[in-house]
């Protein structure tokens, strides 16, 4: 079915050029859009069409799905587009089932994510194509849209060069942009030299050598002092606040498959001199997603080799260590890459233990059948990977995994998903047993839930929307959900403790702290970790504390980005310029340090992302260094200023930095 844009209804938007096949719309900064009434008239699976952002920056676009009479969408697909880069978009309406947050990429498209609550196709009273809230009105061209049950085979990419030989965005200039090999070499060589912390009181680990809180164990440990403050302690027993970036590697992966024609110059992948910078293969992002082919080039590594030849990696380590230690950075966050477990004196680090145990049958998204023997056996195999790391004193601890995807659904009740899933899982068997033990007879269950089950065996059949059909089931389902979440954490945590008693269990890096049920199992961790994309982590840290978690809290990810230098998207928090990124860094880290449970805050990430997107399409200006390995001077100076007062702030002897940053709506997906 062809989409006729003249039939669409505008919301916070203006039609600049109207036509059946093509239109140009100005979308309001509050998040305007245009309805697509044809989508409620067809059962076709895909919405396909060409889009172009008529601005100088990327845009976060939205397909919003509204229930009848609702002002707020129940579910949305959010996806990124490059500026002035016509892109074929294919939106899969099967995603209304909310079974995934992530999707595979199609050529030209940036990251696409699904947020909200599950919807049936017939529930959607209004589909609307529009934009996420943004800092100004945005013009968009929509062309040749139609619906189909067949995914298109062609995803054309414009025939124009937008990436220069260094991996930089060609379409704009900014201070510090590299224009020649001579400039690149001068920039890198100016960063060479020995590394060292600028504070005499800091010891080799980056702990405060003047604040020894107990005898060292030879490994990192934790302590709660009499004033109610939680602390990390370094191997010498000194107070240690973990401050540093994630992804301390020589460059970020640059996804180039489908984009080759828009790059000025790519190294010859057949030349042995450049093969180490190419990675090509097939990746399955999650157990429930289709495998995806990719080709990735490490532009930053190429740039380093252009300057230093075969010794490029050692030179990168030198300039990275000098940059980080000289700025008072004392940790490597998740995905570390500087002298990890190699016996050399380096920055302490955290890491994510790969291969979190899954089961063949999943309950919802990536939540496994946690009561099964399969889960326990896979947890044992997973924990065995710790053996080669357990004697490294530079390892602070291990995250069990990163951002469980089921937690992205707000207020999720996992036991409801157990009943919705038609599979005969161990979780379902356990839930039925729990209800039998509590109610003895199905009549008592029916009375409590105001239900009409003929037998407990009826619970073996899939139940759609149990909480909506039987609102009085909520207490039972929430109680059992807490049990399942606790088992989700307990089983792998105990397996890891048996293999490696030396290092800290850092938890699950929850994507958001807003569901008390997800706090269950905290007692099996040494540190509770959350990723908090906000300007102040206090609210989320307080949520964890007030939920009854009595552990040190580590923020595994935060960042901000701006559009005045390098890239076309801000990331998950936006600020006007680099000066405000520096303000944001100080404000956030010192708020985390001043919290009585705060023991660390890790910036995401060390490297800027690629202008055309990393493996999944994120293209954010969020790095401490750019693709040419140039440190961000404002951000690194802010890190040094915070480091200079870090332990005083941590121990309540100095007020945290009090100037909040100016913000703009994010351009992120």
C-alpha cells in the first residue's frame, strides 16, 4: 500500500512541501510528527520509504504508536539518521510485540531501538512518524513510502564522500580537525612522554596513600566506615574512588559495510600491512536476534600506524597512559584495553565476564529459564572463565553482565511474562507450584485473583496480559518475580565466587534504577552497579539505597556530548559545547563521590564513536579522545580538577562541585 502524505495529520509540525509521494515537513522541537492513517488499514509487516534530514546534524526519529484517546505513545521505534544523507528506512511492525529493544542495521540507517509496552496491532489507533524532542525545529524530506510484507533487498547509499581519510566527518569544520598527515604526526608526537599521577598523596593504584582504612589484602576490597560511608579500598587498604573511561582501546570500531563508497580513502584490506585493522564476520547481538554480517575498520589504529609504523600499539599505550594518568584518571571502566592482566603496572580496571549464562528457551527478551538445570550448568561453565584472571591485583572486579535487556521495559513483572510465554519452562512449573502451595485449591486462587480457572493446569497455557485481566494477581506475581530475579543473580554469582574469591563481584550494570524488583539478589554482590545517563546520579543512587541495598554503588556509564566538535550526534545527554561537557563531568563525578554509597563513576567512553556509526549505529561525540587520538582539552582538565579534590569530597571534607551544566535535548538512539 502506498503512503499518501496528503492524508496525514500534523502535530506540532508544518508542511513545507506537500505531495502524495513526497513531502517536506518542519517538525517542532517538542517532538512533532505526522500521522500515517494507512497503517491502521493494512496488516502489512513493513513500512518502507526514503528519508532525508535537511539539517547539519543527525536526528533521532520516532515511529510512535498510540492507543485510542492517548496523548502519550505506548510504544515507539526510535532510530537515527545522518544529516543530508538520503536513507531508505524499513520499520518492522512486528516489533510491536516488544520482544527486543535492539535490531540489526540496514545500510545507511543508524541505531534503531524499541521502547515502551507490548501492543497488539489492532490496539494502535494512531501511528505517527516524527522526531524525538530536539533543541530546534528540524526539516525532513519523506519520499516514496509504502507498506509491504517483504523486506526490500535494495538499500541505496548516496554517491557522495562524507568521511575523510582519517575517519572524520567531512561536512563541517571545527577547532583541532586534522587535515594532513603532517598535522596528525605533530598532534600525536606532542602527546608522548612518561605517565604519572599529578598528586603526591596518590599511590601506584590511584588510591589516597594518606587514607589507609585497613590492612591491604593484595586485592581490591570494600569497607563501610562508622560514618555510614561505603568505600572501595585498593590492594594496600587505602581509600580508592574509581574514576575513568570505559573502552580504553586504540580506537572504536567503525562499521563500513554498505558505506565504502562514501569514504574518501580506505586502506587496502588485502594488504598485509592493514589487515589487522579490519574485522569481518557474523555477529548475533542477543540470543533471540538473527545473525548479522558486518565489516569494521579501526580508523584510529590506521591513523596511529600512519605515524608510528609497526610500533604503533606501544606508542598508543604511551600516549594513552600519559593522557589518563596525567589527568588524574585512576581506573579503566568496562571494556578495558591498557595492559590488562599482562603483569605490567598500569591503570586498575574492571571488566565484564563474557558469556552470561543463557538457556535455549528464554522467558522474555534475554531473561533465561533461571530455575532450570541448564541455567545452573551454563553458570558453572561461565564462571570457569575467571580462572585466568583471579591472581591479577590490578583487576578491581567483574561485572556479571551489562544492562539486562528485560529491564528496559518499565515496571516489568517477569512472572507475568512467564505466564505469557507458551513454553513449558521450569519458571512456569515453579510459579504454578508456588501458587498451589499458597492457595491449595484452585477455588481459593480464583477468589484471590477474581479469576475463573477450572484447574491449576489452566496455568500451563499461555495467559496474555494477566495483570490486566486479573489485577488482583499483582501481589503474587510480583513476589514470585522477586524470587526469579534473585535466582537470576544468585546462580551465576555463587558460581563465580567459587572460582575466584579474590575479586569483587560488581553486579549487573542495570540500565536504570526504577524497579525495586530488580534490586533482588543484591546480597550476592560486593558492589551494586548501575548505568545512569543523567546530569546528576543522586536520584538513581538514592533509589538503590532506599530499596534496601546495603552495598557500595558504582556508576558504570555516564556521558554527555556536544555538536561543536567533530560528530553529528550528542549521545544520551546533550550539552551546548565542550565547556559544558567539562562542567557536566565535574558536577556528575563529584555528586557520585559525595554520595555516602558512591565508590566510582565511569565515563562512556574513551574514544569518540565513528561518524557513520559503530557496529549498531551509535555515532556520538562522547569520547575523551577523537578518532585522531587528540584528547579533549576541556574534558581532561575537568577530570584533573575533580581528581585534585576527589578524596576530600568523598569523605565529606569539601563540598561537591555545585555548578550544574547547561543542557540541550539529546540526539541519541
